[in-house]
C-alpha cells in the first residue's frame, strides 16, 4: 500500500508541478537508484536543503541540475509525508529523488577521416569513477605507415570535478602523436608532438551547482621534434612551457533528445623565455555557443557556434591553428587551412525522426578560414561548407552520440564524409 501511495503522489506532483502548501517544510532529502553515484556528489548539484520551504520551481531545477551531470537516463522525484513530525504546526515532507543510472564504462571503436581515408583505433571511457563523477579517457588511433614510419595518436585524460572534496575542478591531459611531412629541401621529416597539461577551475557561485560563471588556470608543457625519416637524425626541436587563464559562463541543459542553453568564454595562453620556453607566443581565444529549443517543437534544436582566435607568433615552429575535418569545416580535408588566426562559425538544425526520436536528422552550415596574422582577417575570404547528417543518441552511455555527416566544400568543389561518436560542438 505504501508503494502505491508513493506512485499516486508522484503522478499528482508531476501534473500539478508541485502544487504544495508554501508553508510545508523539507524534513529529509533522499536519493533512490544511485547504486554507483555517491550522495555527496548529488547534494552538490541540488538547489534545496533540509529545512527549506517546499518550492516547486527549485525542486524542478534540482531535477534538471542532476540530469545535466549526464550520468543518468532519467531523474524523477516524489514527496512523502514525514508522519507525525511537525515544526511549529507546519507540515514536513521528505523529498526523494529517483535516479536511473547509465553504464559508466565503455570501449568503442574510434575513427578519423582524413583525405577520404578512415583510420581506426580504440577509445576507452570510464565515467563516474568511484561514484564521484571522475572521468578517464584513453584514445589510441593507428594512422598507418608513411615512408615506413607508423603514424599514431595517443591521448590520456583524467578529470576530477571536486578535487579533495573541494569546489575546484582538476584535470590532467597527456598526448603524443606523430606524422610524416614532405620536405623538398632535405629529407622527409617525422614530426613528433608531446604535451602535458594541468588545469584547475571553479564555478564562482556554487549555490547554482555546476553552472554559471567560472574561472580557471592551467600550466602546459609541449615539445616538438623533427627527425629525418631516412637518417633518423634530429633535424630540429623546440618546446614551450605556458600558463593559461580561462574565464567563461556555462548554462547548458541536457534534455531527453537534445540540449538547451548557452556557454561563452575567453582564454589566453602565455609562453615566454622567462618560463624556459624556446617557442614564445600568446594565444587568445573567444567562443560562444547557444543551443535553442522551440515551444512548438521542443525536441528540435538550433545550435550555433562562433570562435575567434589568434596567436602573436608561431607555436613550436608551426601555425597555431588548423581548420578542416569532422569538428569544424566538415566539407574539407583535416587541417586543410592553417594560420596564426582563425574565424569559425557553425550552424546546425536538428529534428528527430517521428517514429524514433533518438534518431535525429541534421542540416548544417560551416563558415570559416585561417589567416597568416590577425590583421589579415578583414581582407580574407571565408570557406563554406553545407551538408546534412544523421545523429543517434544512445542514452544508456554517458555522452555517446553517433554522428554521420556529409559536407560539401565550395572552395574545393568537393565533398567529405565524416563519422564521430560525439557532437561537433
């Protein structure tokens, strides 16, 4: 009988949007279904506490805040009477959040499309480690051999959103990759890149959970070696130690079939000889992303992204930016355009299939280019891609959206097909 009463009360609350007496108080907050996720993590995200007056808007906002973690297939709640407990003649209620967790460990094939060739690898993702939303990502891609040299891409990332149970987010990233480039003056070069990055950030108003304005700092170590393919000799090498700062705003919500909200920010990275760097530069980056939903078609999405970046000099003897590929200008080869300044604009419209709403159809427009210096932007041309794609949202895993795009690049009068396991932006 008690379980029937809970379900009945839940149905009433869902349809009445928590139409409760404002004088009622929250006695206890409990969580059900969090077999892996720790309660301490969930309490950092909700906007209500024991002893608060019942506020339907805050409860619904707390449900959405938990959902925005991306760790759950669904989040519901119900209210339960605390029996004979009363506080100065006020009724007290227990608030119970009901969660349905996703699978947190996945190994999936990884692919990259370059020059219409598909390079395969593997990706391991382990989310919500220890029930505290720690994230581990391992990527290994084999690009095959060029001039007898195997080209590969290896990445390891680890993130802790509340390091040492504080309000600070900590991240570490290691990467190594190499590629063979032609050199008409001497022998071909095997270019080897290595990097190690640390970052710490914090949302400035923790009462809003993991959203709002944030500030972050980082330190980055990079090295680049140029080795002769035939001789194996070191032809050149350089490195950079840099400091970075990142300020921005994030308020993006994860809904059943799409996203809503916006995020924007500015980052700067400084590399100087005083830090022990051989490569000296400053990189500025400004971005804005917005995900629009519509009252008449709430499952549709209009997604917009704008990025403007420039570097004061070359970064490790090469251009700072490259555009072209599955994540920016989708109608062109990977890294088709290179420069020390870039301008990029992406627009996507997504609508779900009527019968299977987790299957979505997309049309998109990508516009952008790179430039030798920031001063060349006002006189430079823009490259345009138009295309269509298919998205398949897989809700049982964290942030897994299979994406197939076909884009036509007007500058090259050619098309490219790309596949990915994440959204473009």
